[in-house]
């Protein structure tokens, strides 16, 4: 299961810098939010924190798609190749 989760951070089998940035942003958002909930604290700048970490991750994913479409995919071809059914069964 760990391998499947780590696959989300890769593009065509290689680590993706933009996916790592989004992952770190979402993780910081979740950890910071749960910490504040656990401690019962109010933070006046939470809205800025949430916009930069949570919203920043979403924008990073959009940039990731743009980069992949523009620079990592040949003209006229679809994006990331999909494994055939036979290959999917062999991975398990």
C-alpha cells in the first residue's frame, strides 16, 4: 500500500517536484489545523495560512498539469500512458 501512495508523487515513474510541493503544502495545512484544534487555540492569521498551504497545493497541481502538457508530452499524444489490463495484473 505504501508503494501505491508513493506512486501519487511520481510522473511516469520519476519523482515529480511539483507533486512534492503540493503534498508538503497539504500536509502542513492538515498538521497545522489539527494542532490548533487539539490545543483549542485561535490564530488570527489562520486564513492566510490556510490559503497559502491548502490553496497553494491546488494551484501547484494546476501548474503541474500545465508543465506536463506543454513540456513532457509530445504534440498530439495523450498524457501519462495507461497500463494495459495484462500489465496491471502483473504489478500486483
